[in-house]
């Protein structure tokens, strides 16, 4: 079973699988938060999404409130904030947990992948990034401090797009 078969609701509450959300295309999966020092990364994530969408790529935001309570809003509040503040057009999922007993099954798979420092395991903070290819294989993991414009991240995206 591919991680693309994992059930995860959309931000509007409708049922979906990750594959339906990504359209079976390469994607950058990011646990996001609206009230974090890293929240301005939404600008770079949207730019990345816009730059590569025509080539079959998307960013997927996965809101999470596990780090300092920095995503306290309802789905409607999250959608409004992202759209009004950062012009986000990429798909967003329901709010999920990425660590601990309530960890979403998607993150049970993702956290087995090591980051650029060779470290696997729990998500460190908001805006940790996972690049998957069109089949759902995890290609790369990037720490929260790696910005969307980082040359290594951009090169990895280019690599999955061929």
C-alpha cells in the first residue's frame, strides 16, 4: 500500500486520500501553523507551488497544533488566514497530529525517513517538509529551518519532476 492510499480529510472536512489531494503528482508535504515564527514560509511554499504546478507538482499543507499551540484555529479560520494573509492556493488537509499516540498514519510512514542531517523520527517543529514522488515514495525530508527557496530543496523538486 502506498502512502497515497492513506485517508486524510481536506481542510473543508470532505473525505479524501492523500493521492486524491495530490492528484497522484509529486508533492511537498508540510506540517504548517498560523502563529509560528516560521509561518512566513507560506510565501515561499506558495511560490514553489505556483512555479511548478504546470509541471505536475503541488505543495500540501497539513495543519498541526502540537508545537506551542501555534495552530489553534478552526478549519475555517485556518483557510481564511492562509488565503487572506499569504494567498495560499495549494491544498490543505484537516488539522492532524504528527507525533505521539495520536499521530496520523501518514506521519507514521513519513517519520521513518531521515532528514538532510540523517535523522529520522519525530517531527521537530512546524514546517518540516517531505518530498514525495508521483507514486508516493518519500524522496527527501527537510528540517523546519530549510526554507522553500533553499537550493537543495528546489533541486530535489526539480529531480522528481525530471
